[in-house]
């Protein structure tokens, strides 16, 4: 039998049909490389009690002997947040990324007291050989330093992954996107391009980070009699650098508030990415020693995160910062979709404490790190891929990016829209879907993973409450001696409670109650009957938990048989 020809296979494990938990596996022959391994943050409504959402690693675990490494486009959580969990499940896979990305990963692993894998720091133009793959790291501008696009050569073609990017001609650190190298890669021929799609709905180009600097400088200069608090993303080192430079010019001390802000600023300082004079930055606990109008506090919490520094300030719970009418608070970000309510609650609470609050709808306090339509068109025009797959976006973003590619002349048959779990095979003359892989979401709660059944139960408890039916049973006489009904989050009238007890008595009377199987049947029948009664009467679906409390004269203690949730 003829040997099956090798083809490039791309498995999408996250980051398509969604924004977050980016992870893609590239396979050729017996070699696989992983691009990014991110996480996403849960929502209170959809994932109550969950700390983090990460990709499903089933496909990776099934192919561990083929994995050559993880290549990181940049150090944002949606691209590196899943790394500790990947390493915990799959062992110490080599990691390749910028100095900042690697430092942030090291910090995560240190916090979790995990062993360090082999980690390789790369810079613009570096080429790494990973099995049959040759991976070149190409600098792009983004809202974090050390961001790369990836040019990946394999035996029968090449793949270009844009990573997250925008085209900023005046970046704060002077490191522009390497458009010349990208054009050169495109001229040599690119088989497949994976292109980020976050801002595809926005026309024109993304504003330069320097525009935010102009606004921040005006705020600092025009509020010389006030204490200034600026909340932004801790990972946006360029923005933090701008703020520090402005403060140094006017003689303000800078204090960092918020765990991630303190840690990332320390890392950036050690790497030479953040520069300031020795006496500029003070500890947040020392701000009491300085006049308020000589201070600028840079904090986390621009998204209204419940435990963040700015939220603590707004709620009067921060140990070091008490908000008052002498404060100007600038929120240097835009609400991430889904965070709007939390952000505006935060703003309201800051106003209640007397602060003057400046935010996106009032000032130019934030610019995106993602490319808009004209930049996306330029990238497609430079790379000139034969095949194109939009990534990093909800399905509507992927669809709009497809339309953009069609307008530039890429044939529709050469474009594929994918979902998590899809797998694509690329040959020289075709691109096609092949068998999907097991993929999806894994919910992290503390130190354990939670399945979808537990989430459904949590949502049911939060929306409809819980009813516990206690059946007091004389085991020797097989008699039901008492019934007690407890409820939380749902209220029943006394008359309806009595009817439920009558139903429980009827169910018990028709049950044999002689062994483990019959006891299980009793509980199931009680549950079903009560659920049906409540739904018919109140149109509600509380969680119903029957508990059997068994008494025996020959035993000193009661036996409580708790139904499994």
C-alpha cells in the first residue's frame, strides 16, 4: 500500500468563535507545535464561582510524544494564562517567547511552586527549529511589549500567524511592526495565513498609543492641586512608562497599587523595559508621607474586577488609599464586552466618594492594541496567502474578516471559518476539514476542575434555589416517622408545603424500601414528584434534594443517606 502523503494539519483548540483562551496545534507528519495556550475570565452569570476557563488538553495529551514546543505570540493572559495547567497535565514542554512573556510565565509557575520547563527567550528575527518546523519570530506592535507574528515553514509550505497586532508608526518604545520582513515573507509565498479579527468591525486604522499620552499629560498638568489615580492594564508597560515620564517632569511620586501592577512593573524594570529615576517610585504604604498633589497612583481595576485595587478604593476597602474630593481618577481603558456593568458600578462608587472621574466616553484615555479594517487589509496584502483562516474573534468577527479577504481577491473556496475543535488539512492544492478533535472549555475552581454539570447546578441554585426534603425513617418497622422540608432561595406557602408532604407519604407508601436499590428509587421518585408539583404550581425549578434519615433501635446513632447532587 502506498504511504499516505504528509499534509499540514491545524487543530483549533481555542480562540475561534470566541475572544480568549487562544490555542492552536500545528501538525506535520509526527511533529506538533502549539501556538499559545491562553485562558479567559468567567462571567458571574454564565460561570458562577469559576476562577478561570482554559482549553481542553485532550488532543495534546493524546499526542504528547509528538509535541516539540509551545511558541508564544505575546504575554497577555488570553495567550499564556493556560500554560501552568498545560504543564501540570502534560509535563515540561519547551516554551519559546519574548523576554517579557517568558518572565510572566516564570512568575506564574513560581507562584504555583511548579518545576520550570526549558524556556527560550527569542527576539525579532530569531528562527527556531522545532522538529520539521522552522519558526521565525517577527516583531509586531500591540498593547504589550514583546509581541510577535510567526512565520512557520514546513516541508511542503509555510504558515503565517499574525498574532495580535496593530500598525503603530509611532510606538512608545520605538519598536515598530516589521512590515518589511512581513512583505518579504509574503513575496516568498505563504500557503496559509491565520489572521486575528478582533477589530474587524471598525473602519480605518487604530489610533497610536501616543494619543493617549497627550490626554494623560493634559490631565496631569491641569490638575496640579489634586492627587491623580490612573487605572490601566498592568501589562501595558508602554502606557505605564508614559505616565511615569510625565510624573517625573512635574515632580510627582508614583506608587503602584494592585498585585499584578506591582509584579509586572518589577519584571519590566528588571528587563529594562520600564525606566525611571531611583526616587520616583515609592511603596503604596508610604503615600501618607507625601502631599496628595505630589502623588500619582497607577492601579489595576480598569475593568471593575471585584478584588482589584481601584474597586477596593471605590468601596472604601483599600488599606492605603482613601478616595475623596481631592482625587482625580482616570480610567485608561475601555470596558471589555461583558464588563460594562462592573465598570459603570465602579465609576458610580468613585463619584459617591467625591472623586472626579475621567473615562472613555469623556476623554481619549485608551486605544486598542488590535488592527482595524485598513490595517487588516494591509496585512493580507503584504502576506498574500493562498489560503486564509480568520482567528481570534467571535463568529461574527470571523465572518467579517472573511468578507474583507474576499474584497481583496482571495477566492471564497480558499477561506475557511472554523470553530473550536475543528481540524483543517492543507495540501498544495486544497484546504479541507478533516475529523474534529475533542476540545472545548475546562472550568478551573481553586485547585480543581469543574465540569459542565456542576455549572448547571450552580446556575440552577442561583436562579431557582434549593429544596431539601428530610425523610425520617424507622428502619426496623419500615415506617416514615416524620417529614421536614427546608428551602433556600425559594419560598413556599404553608398549604403547599403540606401538600408536598402528602405526596412524599404517598411515594413512601408505594415503595418497597428494603435495600440500596429501592432506597435509590424512593429518592428519585420523591425528587421527580416534587419537581413536577413545583413546576406546575410556581413555574420554578429549584434543585430538589431528598435526604433519608434512618433510625434503628439497635444502633446508637442515626444514619443519614445524602442524595448525590
